[in-house]
C-alpha cells in the first residue's frame, strides 16, 4: 500500500471517514491476510470489502427508511387518534357543562315549585280548618232553631189536643191557651186571638154556643201556626242539608287539592332528587373528562415533540449514511482507476511472492463441526440475550446431536414456534373479546348496582323518615288526648270549686246583709232614745242620768266592717263568676282547637301510612332487583378472575412474548443458515 503513494493515502482518508473502529480492525486483518495470498492481491481484497460495505450501508439506509416510515405512520395515527379524542372530550365537556347548567336551573325551578306547593298545602289546610269551624257553628245554630220549631210544634199540638178534648171546659181550655202564650215563636196576631178567646163570656163564663164558636177559630189559628212552623222547620232542614252539601263539596275540593298538591309535591321532590343525582354524576364525569383531556393534550404534545425530534434525527442520519455511501463509492472509483489498479497489478504480485505467506493458508474451509459450533455459539448468545429456554435447549441439542439431526431439530423448532405464535394470536383474540365483553357487563352491572343501592338507601331513608313522622304524629295525638283529658279533669275540678265558691259568696252576702239590717235597725232605734228623768228619791242609790243608746261608737265601726265584708263577698261572687266564664270559654276554645288539630293529624297519619306502604313495596322491589343485579355482577367478576388467570396474569406481556418468539425464530433461522439450511421453506410453511 505504501508503494501506491498519494492515491492510496487518499483512499485511506476516505475509508477512515466512513467506517468505525471495528470495521477498520477487520479491514487491517483482511489486508494482512490478503497480502499472504498467492491468487488475490490486497487491492482486490480492499475493493471486495468496500463493495460489501457499500451494499451494507445501502441496506441499512433502506432499513432505516422503512423503520422511520413505520414510526412516522405511528406518529400520524397517534396524533390523529389523540386529536380525535381531544375533540370528543371537548364536545363531551361542552355537553356536560350545558347539561349541568340546565340541571342547576331545573333544580332552582323545582325548589321554587316545591316552596309554592308547601304554601298551597298550608293554605288549603287553613281553609279546611276555617270551613270546619264555620260549619260547626252553622250546625249548632241549626240545632237550636230546629229545637225551637220542634218545641213550638209540639206545644201547638198539645194545645190543639187540649182544646179538642175540653171543648166544653172553659177552664182547661184557658190553661192550654195560657201555656201557648209562653211559646216565643207565637206571632202577635195569634196571641191577640188567644186573648180575645180568654175574654169571651160574662165573668169568665162564656155562653156555650159562643164558646164553641171561639174554640173553632182558635183551633184554626193553632192549626195554621203548626203548619207554618212545620213548613219553616222543613225549609230550615232543607237549608241545613244544602249548607251541609256545600260544606262537603268544599271540604272534598280542599281534600282533593291537598291530595293533588301532595302528589305533585312528591313528584317534583322525586324529580329534583333525580336531577341532583344526574347533576352529581355529570359533574363527576366532567371532572374525569377534564382530567382525560389534560392527559391526552399532554400526551399529544409529548408525541409531537418526540416525532419532531425523531424526524430531525432521521434527516441527520440519512445525510450521514448518504455521505458514507458517497465516500465508499468515491473510494471504489479511485481504487478501480488505472492509476491505482494498474500499479497494483504491476507491482504487488512481486511483494506477495517475497512474503512467503499465502493468503490461502490463512483461509480454511469450514467443516461441519465448525458450522455446528458457530450455530451453537449463536444460539447460546441469543438465549442469554433473550432468556429463551427454547434457544438454550436448541443449543444443547446442537452440541450433542449429529449434523443433519441438528438441522432437522432447528427446522422443527421454528415450525413449532410459528404454530405457537398462531395459536397465541388466536387465544389473544379470544381474550381481548372476552375481556371486552366482560368489562362491558361489569361496568353495566356495577352502574346498575350503584344506582339500585342508592335507590335502596334513599327508600330506607324515606321509610325511616315516614316512620319518624308517623311516630311523631301518633305521639302528638296521644299528647292531645292526654292534654284534653287533663284539661277536662281540671275544668271539672275548677267548675266544682267555683260553683261552691259562688254559692258560699251568695250565702255570705245574704247573711251579712241580714246582720247589717238587724244592727242598723237597732242602733237607729237606740239613737232615738231621750234622756231619763231623775226621781224625787234623792236618797236612792245612784244609777244613771242619761238614756241608754247602746254602743253607738263601736257599732259604727262594726257596721263599717260588716259593710266591707259584704263588699268582699259581693266581689268574690262577681270575680269568681267572671273567672268561671273565662275558664269555660278558654276550655271550649282549647277543646275545639285540639279536636281540629287531632283530626288533621289523624288524617296525616292515614296519608303517611299509605305512603309508607307504597314506599315499602318499591323498596322490596328495588332490593330484589339489587340482589339479582349483584348476583350477575358477582358472576361477571368471577369470570373476570378466571380470565385474568388465563389472559392477564402472565409472566410477560403478549407483546413481549411475540417479540421474544420473533427473536427466537430469527435466531434459529440464522443458526439454520449457518448450518447450510434453507430458511425459505420455513417462510412458506409459516405463510
């Protein structure tokens, strides 16, 4: 090479700029071996090696283009998928946000409706209570008027019967008419007829004909009055029936309004709960989608950065590889020129003859044992690199079996691995399908179980709420009964005490008044006494010189005190009577309000009892459905555990197994090629 001068130096610089250190070592060894050959010159060997390097550079450049195109396709697919996912997530976020805003407005509207319905229920309950109070008062008035009419009619009938029975007995007839005059409902015109009748005859003894004539007129008046009272009583009864009917219609209307409002309230309350649950679910999904959007956006940005960096690196590598190819091509052009090739052919053979070293001596023909050894070495290295027991087994068999048997064994291993790959691909498809379907079932059943669990919890809470309401209402009714009983007992005791006090006060007033009358009469009379005259018997024992008027001074004080006592008894009578009237009025009001409150609470008890029974039925249905859904979910989870053992819980992933098997097959093919086998047959078998 030194004899070639600058031309060879130029070749060396070109080669050094394009090949690595290991290639240079191989080139030096090859040149050394070539220098010892008797048939191949060093220059020819260099040209041959550079040709091989050129072919390898072009192949690697092409492989890199293929790999980058695959990577670029992945970039395009991944970026497209992520952009589509981001677009879908943005649309879903907009949809969820709109739905959440709509649900928020719906909840606010329902809250207003619920407040309005509660106000309506309170108003209806107040109207019903007022209507009951008016109806009760009107009915009491009706009973009083009906009683008056009935008593008047009864008195008229008795008077008529008495007049008919005593047509000739003036005295008994007058008694009957006198009794009729006491009836308050008798009009003045009828009373004048009765008075005329009573004044008939001389000295109270009427003539027989005149008496009978007057009796007939009185009977006609009484008969007309009876019919009039009966007609008015009938009209009163009709009016009462109409008022009762109106009250019942009004009461029924208010009850219907209350029932309708309660039903609407329950519906809107349930709608609001469902809307709140849907809003909470949407908010949860919105948060999850926003997180996914952030992750996908970050992933897309990282992918775009990676793809850009890889593209730039690929351009640089392609430039470098193209430079290597051009350098080798330039070197070959120089080495094949007449300046180099002619000089080499002219001078190098002489050097080869002098060296005494034959290139043919360095090169040896590979024997079968050497091929097997190389194949074993290749398989062992691949087994160590991949951790494949299959390659390690093949290496051990290759060391111990005959040459042809080794080739057959490797071919069978390749076929077996390819069959396993096909079977595993089929199994992978089965696992993907089953896992996907199982996930859908688990998600569906989990969602259903969660929804039913929430419904069961809600209905249990509602059942407890209704039980608490019923218990509270029952307790309130019991307390009302106790309070009314206690108030009645207290009122009776108080009435008895007040009655006794009033009686005592009246008796005290009467007694004190009598005492005052006695004392005042005495002392007034005593004060009128004149002075006594002294008799002539001067020698009589001394007695008194003035008239006795009693203890006028002390009497004045006593009388004054008795008048105070009388005033106290009078005030006691008045105040106790007033207290009795007030207490009785308060008791009546309390009893009426308590009875109305009790009636309302008992109606609420009936309403809540019905609602509790309906809720209990729905709770029972939800629990049964929950049990069924939970059983199906448990079945799906059990099957998922089986699928995990078969499809998921593997020492290495499916992709890793595919890569490892591919490397095993490639290593076995290389070993088969080393042994001189034909791998094209295996390719056709794999296809």
